């Protein structure tokens, strides 16, 4: 079987094929991110990287049996600006459609985010099939709804495996390294008198001052209280010579209270819950709290925390790999930042396996 994977990333498609026992005689990968290419080559050194998708010509390739792709989604996503095909990244879908028409593979699979029906219809018209929506939560500890267009027959919903967040944690608890003051991991509880401040170290774009903390000593600049609704004060502290706002989250009876764009105005995070700490002062964020699953990983938002009373921390790259059902150690060799990015861009391998497995039936 010869495979062409467009927007291949770190090659989750190859992981799925390998774990299914499907041999790829030639695996062509179109990708431009050097770190993703590095990881793919480390794990699959026979990968034939062919560069920018806009320069891929069908005539340069052998007969392709399977075409894979997950075209950039920033112009489609409900969480994005929804620029539709006017966004040049989302317009890359048409490169997938072009090569599908030119190559006429036996099977194809395209993955993308949830989007408006009108955008779905354009993609469906070009591919000749309608998508099936599958939530990765059925096969992993991550809540991740994605659309899959494929001509592989008889695709159904995977069975719910009952995997929850605690199942993928390193040792099941926070380690000493995870609960120190290192910026890469930690959010620690700070105490000033009788008031407990749980602080997320984060530089904010939009913050509204709602008052002054008169119980604190020092200059006025460290007494400023910020909140989107006045319930969650923020302390501004000096660190490394620069003032970095810290979003305060009120802790009460072992529960964290985080602002959220709901009628109630907040959500309560209990011990063991996972939550999204991205843009914590945002007035429009919803769905921050996940009881037994992780929030959906993305390339840019990976401030996903697990609350372990009295501390809470960012999920590690290894744990995020497990959320995507990627083998442990697969992403080793690049920085944490690059690992988070490529995992957010990647596929949930077990979902891809579930779909590709029907090629053998």
C-alpha cells in the first residue's frame, strides 16, 4: 500500500497504520514544520518528505492507495474567527481536493474541526461524501469533537472505553517538579494574611481593575485587583524586574472558582478536575471545567490544568501525548513548547485506527 499524507504533522497516520499492522510500502508526507518533520523522521526514518502541499504534483508520485489529510482549520473553527475559505490556511483544503481528484486513490480520509453547516457542505460537495463526527472522548481522556470525511465503508461510532483523566496521569499524582514555582508547569497557592490567592502566572491582554487590596503592604501597583466580574481578584507582582499579572482564583472549601461566560458567571473546580486556564480573565470563555476528561488540545491553547488540592498544575507533554493516544516517548527530542504544539495539531490515533481498520474488512 502506498500512502500520501498531506499536512502530515508528526505522522499520526503512520502510528495508526503501524499499530493496525498495515504495511505502507511508500509513505509520502507533505509537511513544512521542521519540528514535526524531525519527530516523524525519528520514529519513521523511511518517511518520504515532499514539502509544501502546493508544490506536490501527482505525476511525481507512485500510485496512491490511501490519501490522508487534516488541512489547517483556523478559518473554520467555532473557536476561531470563522473566516471560511477566505482564510489562506483553510483554503489549503482545495489542495487536498486537487490531489484527491488527480490521484484517485482507493481510499481517502480528511479530518477537520466542527464548523458551520455551510462550510461542511462545501467540503462534502468536493469530496462526494458527508462527514461523521467522532468525539475522541470515547477512546481517550480528551474531549475532542472532530469531523471525518472518508469513503472507507461502514464507519460507526467507537465503543466508549470509559477512559478518564486519572488513567493517563504520570503516577496518578503531581510530582515535586510539577508543583514547584517553575513557569513551565506550576500554579501555586500563595497566602497573604487570612486570604488565599491561587495564582496563574500569565501575561494578560485584557484586564479590568476593580479595586485595591488594602490588606497588602507595598506600592499601589501591587495592590491592584483585576477581575472580569469583580469576584476573582488579580495580584500584580514583580518578577525578574517585570510586572506580570497573576490571575487570582478564589479557593473555598477545597473548590476553585473560575470566571466563565455563563449565567452564573463562574464554574467550580473540585479536587481531581481538569480545567482550561487559557485567557483566564476572558468574558466569553465557556466550558472550562471537565470532570473526567481533558479539554480539547489545540496548537495554541494548552494551559490545561489538573486541580490537586491544594495545588494545581499544567498537564505535561507526556500526559498530552496520552490524551492523543500517542505512544509514550514518541515526541521526545524537541522542546515542551513544540511538543504541545504538534500534539494540539495532531490526531487522536485511536480514532484514526478505528476508521482505517475498516479498510481490512
